[in-house]
């Protein structure tokens, strides 16, 4: 196992992303009918936190571990911490579960997930992780391109109506990622119009994100909800000041589901000037 991504795993951005992700999955579980999750940028599924080299600068210490130290937290946050703890020995934090593992832990027998990963080594780790889980398909390659092959989702030739597409790219190309995301969202909604889509985005300087929001809100969707956590003011372009999730077609009244968790995230993960945002970009009709 290598430790390439362990430095970031469990940081404030992962906390926000994974709390929202689990809340989405839980909302699908209110009905018995199956749902499908496509994770276009899945990563390796589990990140070790316990090596000497990663101990030096572990971002989880200012993220998930700060929450672990709190005696009482909102239900949504507790639910997330339980999911992280489920992948660890009692009382210890040696690994951080990534999005596909968190989702897989929550799937029922009738639900399905497809996880795409471009980097060979990461994809191999992911394949090994889900080797014995028939509900999870691992697809090495470009997650954006895979949308065409995997949507609309089907099980044994029958379409699955409900579900989620998580788009969580590394933004290595910075702002050039946004046109790719918009194209992927357009393709997704053409193939699977009722899909819920969740896009993670970093907040360094707000200017660059606004154009993306405008374009996304103009897609053929019923609603768009924005969730953000800024751990410090967004005036330093070189640091990850915060992050957000843009949710297209979220479940009914999903803002009310998330709202109780937001003040706790700001208090426990934020520095001076921290803030949160929970706002409809497009109100449900
Ligand atoms: N979603 C994961 C989680 O929450 O645990 C983390 C994903 S990490 C931010 C982004 C991942 O996307 C990296 O593992 C990277 O190798 C992979 N990646 C980069 N470009 C990709 C592409 N075009 N298709 C699929 N995966 C890609």
C-alpha cells in the first residue's frame, strides 16, 4: 500500500464531501427500490493514515480527527464518523475510507455502484478492495468517458431509476476542469434525466467558480443546491480555503437535512473568519 494521498485524506474538504455523500445515499434508502451510484473519480477506496511519513503533516488532524474528539455532534456528523470508525479498530484511526468504500458500506443487497479510476495503481487497489462485493463494479479508465457506457444504469437488463453521479476530480488542470465537468453533467442528464448529481469543487478564489455555477444552473434540472464550508476567508488563492458540493436534482428538502450539520462543521473545523453556505441556485418548483 502506498501513502500518496494519505496526506489529504480526512481533511475538511473530505469531511464535507463525505457527510453530504452519505446523507444522499441515506435519503435513497428511504424507499425499497434499488438505486445506483456512479463515482467517476473514485480514488483507491482506503487511505492509510498511520505511517510515520504521513503522521508528520496529516490533514486529518484538522479534519475528521477534530470531530472525533467532540463529545456530541449533530446526527448527520455522528453518522459519518461511525462510517469512518467502521473501517478502523476500536479507538484508533489508522485508515480513512474514500467515497467508494463509504458508499459500499451503505449499499443494500439490491443497490449497485460503479467506481471509475484513471490511475492504474489506484484502480488496482480499488479492484482488490471490492473483489468480493458483487454490488460494486470497478472500471479502470477515464470516468468522464465512462458515463456513456454506464448510464442509464441497468441491472440484468432492467433500468434503475434512482441514483447519484458523484464527480470528484483532482482539479490538476485547475479551472480547465469546469468545462469537462459541465460536459459530463450534460451527458449524464441526457442519458439519465432524473439523476442526482454531486460535484465537489475547491474554493480558492470564488471568481473562477461563479461562471461554472451559472452554466450548471442552466442545465435541464429541477433544482440545484449549493453546500459550502470555508474554513477561513477565501482571500488566499494559494490555499484550499474551503470546498463545496454542487447538488443537481437533490432529494426533496435536502437543504433541511444538511442544515443541522453546518454550524458544527464551522465551529470545529474552521479558523477565524470561517463560514458555511447552504443555498438554492435553482429552487425546486
Ligand atoms: N472520490 C474520492 C474520495 O472521495 O475518496 C477521491 C478522489 S481523488 C480527489 C481524485 C481521483 O481521480 C484520483 O484518484 C485520480 O487518480 C483520479 N482521476 C483523475 N482523473 C481521472 C479521470 N479522468 N477519470 C477517473 N479518475 C480520474
